């Protein structure tokens, strides 16, 4: 069981959360020419690397906020969590 | 190579089975090969076997980071089927079914192929309609399919929950009688033994650390046991695809996820089919040892850990108990996990790449094991001829660019969409 510290509600179990994927993917800017390759990278292509991974989770059965989680994809260790709009650097 | 038969078995019995040849050698990597296959799983071994058998290319090495049979080929739930609706999937899988039927003879190795049939259960009228459509599509492609009503299903699997007032009543099901199971370790060992006998070097405990690419062409591969010169590389590494793609500066429509499976304690024969739950994601069969072999959903987040988490297991088994209540009485014997190369449309990729001499085989999601022979056969063709075969033409990488997705179920990595 993963234990994720929701920045709004505190430490909760994984059951309350839903996974939203890679948090570093940026939607191409609107009102600008977007190449097929850019869309492709946004919609489909993922790095999905082993190790530290910044990802989106939604506290679905809690405050329903989207949050960012820094987690190791090999060990499942969670390092830090952030609010969705918080700087994660 | 020593041929396995009743006579060799009897002969070796006289020496207490101490004089059997090794099934495959443990060679030191050579400096140069015609083809290097990265990944000694089922698909990699099958690819090397068909390169030698169908294309007469035997100066081949399989490079495996771990050991033969230690990855997904030994971690799956052994289901073999071709019950697909779309032509690309159906024709590819049915071609594979033919290879499965002949496999024990072809490999001179008993893979215990057991065509016991698979039943996908339906739990609503709408689902029966969907299954009727899929069954008709299958039959048009020459695949056997039977639509069963509630009573017909009850006759075959009376232990399922047919009581009144259940949350997901069984309306019927779609059966592919020729589907079944096989012993997965034997498939790996059988392919390894035959490939080795035809001259393929199976190099275990050897990690790929990098690639030599110059002006868009493959020149060689760097490994923990030295550099190897080679013009053609086949990438067959399932859950590690993204790691190697990163070394090639490629980003692929694939994410690595964790999938669990489990077996119960062995019990007397009770279930002689493969059955899947239609109101969720759960599949079950009974092994020859009597264990109930079960699996279901991904854990749901990117993972390279070959071990699972309890919430998903609990969720999957809850579905199992809803379908077959007697399962609640069984003790769990083992659970384990493997890492899946989940493609974004749920269908695999067998294709050339923008790098000359680099060939890609990945994106098998939940269905890698059953595809082992067809994947190896078509991948060998793609590598040997430097062009895709019509059977794997639909499994091209470019479909994500053009929008021609092969969305059989349309799930990919986003299991929550269902």
C-alpha cells in the first residue's frame, strides 16, 4: 500500500487516490501552429523512466484536488508531494 | 542436439538421468554478429529461432540481462487465444494459433498446449450484442467463436454464480473453443534449446549499456560483457523498452506498468476452461497442478518494481469472488508481478525505426505470452527482410502519428477509462 501525503489533507492511503500519469507533460499552447510531432509527444509519447518520476494523482475520495507526487518507479518510495500549481523544483 | 523422445527417456533412465546434455550452452559473446536480439524472453527467443529456421540467419546473439525464463515469459497466466475483432489483431493471433498447435512437435519439447477454450462472460444485453458482433467478426476471419446463452454457460461452468439477485448476473458468454493454455516455462526453454542448437548464442547475465549509432545506422551494441559489432539489432525487452529507448534518444508511445497475478492452493479439478469476468477485469484458469491461476488489472501507476501492491490484488479477487463465490474458500499460494510495456492504444508495435538496422518489438500490454510464436515469426521476417510482413503491418509505430490506432479495446495505459 502506498501512503501519499496529500498537501491539503495529510497522509492518506493509496485507495483514496486515482493516478493521472506523467506530470511533466505540457499541453502545446493554443492559438499557435502545433506540429503533428508536438501533438504526438503530448498525447502519446512518454519517457516512463526507471527512478524518480513526477506524476499527477487525484485525491478522488478525499478533497478531489489534483496533486503532484515525486515517486521512485523502481522502489515505490515517495519523496515529496506538491499542490498542482506549486513549484516542484 | 539430443532428441527428446520416449527412447531417450528410457535410455537415460538407466544412468539415473545424469547424462542428459545441457539444453543450451553458455557462450562468451563474440566480437561480431549478423543480428543481435536484445531480450531473452519468449519473444526474443522465438525471434532468434525463426531467424535461424525461416531465414537461415544463424550468426545471432540473444543478450539477456537476467536469465532465460526469469521475466514475463515466466510470470504470465499462460492464456492463449485469438478472440479479436479487428482484422490486424485477429489474423496475427490466428496465425499464432497455428504455430501453437504445432509447437511441441516443431520444438521437440512438450509445451503442454491445452486448447481447452476460453469464455468471456457477458453481464447485460448490450454486452451480449457486443460479443455477437465480435464473434461474427472472428468467424469471418476463420476463427472459431460460439455465442453461449445463460443456460449453455451454466452447463460448462456450473460453479459460477447463477443465483438470483447478484450484482452482475451472467447473461451468457462468447467462447473460443480452440483457445487455451500452455506451460510458459517450456515455451521459453523449447525455443532456447532449438535456437541454441541452430547456432544462436544465448548470452545471459549481460546488460546492454549503450548503442553505437553512426549517421543513422546501427554499428554495434555495448554490453557489460564487452562491445559487439552488429548491423541489425532487434529490441524485444517488454517492460524495459523505455529504458533502452532512452539510450537511443527515442520517446515511444509506451509506458511501463505493473501487472500482478496469483495462484491459489492446488485443489481437485473444478474448472476446465479459461473464464474471464465481463463486468471488470479478471481471468481464471486451473493449472495441471490444480492451482487456480488468476489475474486482472494493472496496479495503475508507472512502475518497474516486479512486485505488486495489495489494493489491486484485493480489487481483482473481489471480482473473482463475485463471479465464482467458491474462490473465497481458497488460500492464496503465491502472488507475483511483472512489468508490462503498455502501449497507448493497447496494441503492440513490431516495426522498423528511423535508425537503420534497429527494429522494435514492444507494447504487448496484457497479451504478450499468447503472441510469442507469431511475434517471433513476424519480427524475424521484419529483421531478415528489412521490411514488415503483412501480418504485422498494422502494428506499425507510425499509427500514432497518423491516427490509425488499433483500438481493439482502446484501453492502453489508462485502465480507469473502462
